[in-house]
């Protein structure tokens, strides 16, 4: 840790819960944290955002599931995972033993699924809060993306907030694949969301010019990486401008401290690093250090002073 970094107070909050670092993992990119342990101190990370968990185990979509694109990648994993029983029996105890804070991503196809998951996670050691994945674009039924409809999104968040542990902040993960993301953000905030995770991947497609067929087994997939960063920043900017009191966990193509700084200046009080870990497993720790230096060089004594600064 550099002397410049130690001069900056990097503490922030998820809802009402204080965390020591504003840099988190992003759901789906680091599984449940085991792969990162050789490269980063899991207890020092703001929080480990888990892969989205559902009520039952899920095998995911057909292969191929990933395709590289210019400055990004498409994934069509399809929420493969162990289900809530596997998460409670294996993954969360492992994280708790290491002092890691788990921000559990939950997903479902019905409102009742989300509420039941929230109930199952009440009082579980090491669980900091819930990220409600109402916006994953790479499940089989594209028409069931709750985040594309303010009413449907509100129904899910209201149910989760009522069912969840009162100590757990509830963040709604929003999709950029909408005409008016501010409208959806306002709806979930009014329904009880303690914060917003922005953004999920954009729906995309790649065709192989040799086979002349889609590359991905599931046809479409979620686009992530630096290619989507300007879109993510625009979404964070618009929502913070309209709802300055609602905390935002910003994400979308963050590879460096300066990338993270842009999200903070746009209005995010914390950020998630996802795709970058595929070629740099230490990216979460490195982005924290680089962000601290960038803040110090610009005269900020704390991270919170910089949140939304670009709007001034």
C-alpha cells in the first residue's frame, strides 16, 4: 500500500452497511471467490458479489457459451449454479471462514422465487446484503426480464425487501436494454431498494462467417468489458442526476483505477470489477490501489467527497 493511498479514506457504504473498500467483484465473473483467493485478500475486498443463485441447481445454456468481441466478450452461461442449498452448505461458509463479505446475487423466474431466496438468506453468517438480478439477459426466456418493466421490477424488489433480513441492504441490478433506465430506477427505489447495481450486460450476438451461424449455443449472450463502459457511465450519470440520494454500485468495463474514478465522479459510491479478472485475477485489489492514488492526486481526502463530483 502506497503512502499516497493511505492518505485517502476509501471507506464507503452499501445501503447502511459500511465497507472498507469501494471495489467489489461483479456477479458471475469470480464465481464464489475461490478462484481469486491465491491473488487477493478476500477480506480486504469491499464485498464478493456471488454468482447469481436460484432456488434449484441449474446446468445453464448449451455450449459454446463465450465469444470474444472487440474490447469485450459475450457470455451465455445461463445462470449455471448450485442452487440455494449448495450456496448455504458450501460456498457461504467458505467465504465466512475467510472473513469475506458476501453480497449474494439472487435470481428467479417468479416474484415468489426471489422472496423465498431472501428468506433463506436471513441471518446467514458473512452475508452482507442482496443484489437482486432482475436483469440477466442470457436466460432462455428473454421475455421474462423483470428489469425491462418498471412494474414487474417493482414487484420483485418490494417482495424481496419485505422478505429479506432488515439488516441486509437490497440492491436492484438494472439492465441497460431499456428506453428509460431512470424510470425503472425510480420505480425500484420507491419499492424499497436500498441501492442500484448498474449495469448488467447488454444483449448481443456474434455470427461465425465460416459456419454462417451464431457462435453461441444459446444464440444471444451478454456483452461485457470495456466496450460497454460508455453506456454504463451514461446510465450511472442519468440515474444519479435524477435520484442523487440513491446509492449506486457502478460496473461495466472497469479495468483500472481511472476507469473506476469515472464511475465515482458520475455518481457511483462503489464499483464492481468483472470481465477484467479473466486476464488479471488481481484486478480487484489493483483497481482499489489505483483508485486511491487517483483520488489523492486530485486532492480528495476521501472517496465519498468524489461521488458525483462531475455533476457540480
